[in-house]
């Protein structure tokens, strides 16, 4: 059976992030009203804010359509998800928060494609004033070269609080990023009632460990998607295998199947002919 194999090298470092990253130095540095740590609550003027957890990742999966998944890569950087909850009549807006990295401040990333529910590393959805139980998303360098990292509420002379991120959670942020090399093995044709084997081989050629997050989206004749994740240390290789078989013993009146495989920094479309 003829097959094709496509090799894509060094995907992780070749990807840019659409959007705007606001990194600014605040001068003079304001003293927070409250210095605290993750999991603690701060009450100011009847509004209680809690910053509870963080998760650093180099990519994430999200619902790009009702029946398909996308993968957003930070390229040679990394994403930091921060869980935030606010109670009171006036929850702070998103731009009231920032990530303080030594003496610099990084604003949350504002973009449309973000994870929800079980795809979110922290919480279930993005924090907003209308939904003040969620996460803030930041993009930071990888590795992050900083002695002190924390989440702040307020800016300049109106700095309300700072939640320090403990050293144990900074180890991941200070690690170099992974660099994934991905190849695909998909047959050009199968028997009309035979399943289609899909093989995705991933090697981490980077200096740091990471997770290669991906998805297989079916684009005809049926539509739908599945996600997968492979955790790889530096220099490690892993394989993800899936079988496309929804057409077996079914009559769709077509002579081919179509789907795409999405990984950090790349998307490949495949058409498999059904013979017989």
C-alpha cells in the first residue's frame, strides 16, 4: 500500500504569536498595599480578589470551530495561566492586573482563541468583569530570567496587592523551551471498508521538557475532532497513533476521507482514497 511521510523540523522555535505583548517598566516602583502569596485573598473597598494557582505551558488546545480544535504555540516563549476570582459589586477589569517580573510589568494577552473547560490548564474560562472566576493569560520569555515574579492588582500609585509566585513554581518558567520535530505517516489509499491508520512521531530536540499538544480534525465526509498530548523530556521521542474508522460498514457515498493533523506551529491536511 503506498504511503507518504512528511517531515517537519524544529516547529517550536519557528512560530510567532499574533497579538500584542505589553511589557513596560514602571518608574518609580510602587509599593503594594498588600503583599501576599498564591491562594490568599485581598479585600479592598468591598472587592475581594484571590489569585489561587498558576500553570506554565508552551502551547494549548482550544475549540477553533464547533467541531474542530486548534493549537496555539508560544514559539520560543511560554504561556502562563493564572487563576483569579473576584467577589463584590465591582470586579476589577482585566487590565487592572499584570505580571510583575522583577521591575517590569507584562499585561495579559488579549486574543480570541483560548481554551475552555477541560482544555484550560487553570480554571474553565477566561477571567472577565462579567465572569470574574477564571484565568488570566500571559506570554513570557522562555526561559524566564527573573529573580522575582508575582501577580499585581492595580498600577503605579494605585497598586492594591501583589501575589508572589513561590520559587517552587518558578523552576518551570526558568527552564528552556522544547523544540518539536514532527513527522506523519498516513496511507494514500485503503480498502473501502478498511480503517485508516494515522501515526504521528514527535521528537523533542530542545533543551527543555515539554508537552506536544495536537489534534486530528475530520473534514469530510464526517466532521469532528479529537485532541492528543505527548509529554517529552529533552531528546525524547514519542508516537501518537489513531485509527479513522467511522466509514467502516457505512455508506457515505464517497470515495475518499479527509482530515487534518494540527500540532504546535503546523497543520497538515490529508486525503485518503477508499478503493473498492
